[in-house]
C-alpha cells in the first residue's frame, strides 16, 4: 500500500466525526461554518494564507467512489477571503472553480462551506454573512459551483482499510490548512456546526483530531492498494483554544494537540440561528 496526499505540500490538521470504525453513514449534504474574527492576517508571513477546509468522500451507497470534494474559505495576508472548490481522485487534482472569487474579509461574521450531491452532480456552496444583521435576518451572499461527478452520495464516519486493518479511513473532515506554516502570530480559526444531513435532520457525531500528512491519520478515501489523505504534513504548533459539541476553535500556540485526541464526545442535531445554508 502507498499514501497519496491532497493539496500538495501543505500543513493540515482537522476534526473528523465518527462513532467507531465501520460505522459509515450515507448522506447527501455536509457543511461547516467558519470565521477568522480573532485573527490578524496582516501579521502572516509574506505570501502565506490560511484556509478553513471541508473535505468529504464521495460514494455509491457505502462503496467509495474514490472522489474527494473540498470546499474552502481562504484568508490571505491582505485580509481578503477567497472561495476555492476542488475535486480530486486517487491520482491527483481533477478540476476546480476558476477563477477563484473574492467573497469577503477576515472580519466577516461567517462563511458556510457546503457540499451536496444530487442527480449525479456534486454542488458546492459558500454562504457569506458579512455582518451580525446578516445573521439575524438570514441574508447571506451565496456563491455556487458544480461538477458532474456521477456520485450518488457522500460518506461520513470511518472504516478500516480492507488491506490494512490498522489504517482508519475518515470520510468527513474539516480544519485549517495553509500553503506554509503560519508561525508569526497566534492565529485562530473557528469551525462550527460541522454536520451532515441524515434522517431528516442535520446531525453531528463525536469529534476527534486527525493529522495531515504521510502518517495517514487524515486518510479520507482508498482503493485496493492505496489511500488518499489530506495535506502533506501535520500542522505543527496548532492546538485548540476550546471545543464543544460540533465546534472547535483552532489556535496556533506552538504546542500541537495530540493526534486522534477527542474534541467533543456528544452526538446530536445542529441548532443554528440561520436556515439558508441548511436548505
């Protein structure tokens, strides 16, 4: 077996949701809400950026399709936020949205990134809430992109690789990724309401840390001889500031949170003040 990374030589750390390996859920929709309100991007090193990155595996029922869908809000040193969508397979990059649109600023209240599957197409959405009034009245700016994937559904949860029972495949992940480690400031990235649509409601499972890179902790899909993981290396120096059910605030502290450390133990139904991202 061999490992293949996604997004090139990038540090990544994420949260994944599961109950126990082998408990895989079929869903049509996943999302996570992010903001960068407690980050000063002007302190980033030259050319560096920080993404709030959602990753999810495609499927045909419980069988993996070997496609990976990634939806990200990317914060640049300028304070501008751009929206990036990509599709990968086991062998590399397939396609993405081009050009990458500007969608906001670092001090915007919320960026919801969402992936859903319908009729053989995979759809990407970004719901942008600039102000607290936008949240109060549920009036986001909405950006869309789509890809004819042929997939029937998305996958959540985890399973053991059939050729290597010690390797856990984690189908739904989200967290910070950069082109280069950002060590110049104690940045924060808030990930909230990470969830999937299941049995008529938006649900979340217990959350755990996964490391990017060749240790394979961030493996997300697979075939008979390989797995595909997110990121080239784990994001050294990133810890959590706090976490509660369906929410984690990541913070660069210089000390790295442990791989597979539990972030929250609860499972349940999401409760949010807005409704449009969940439609």
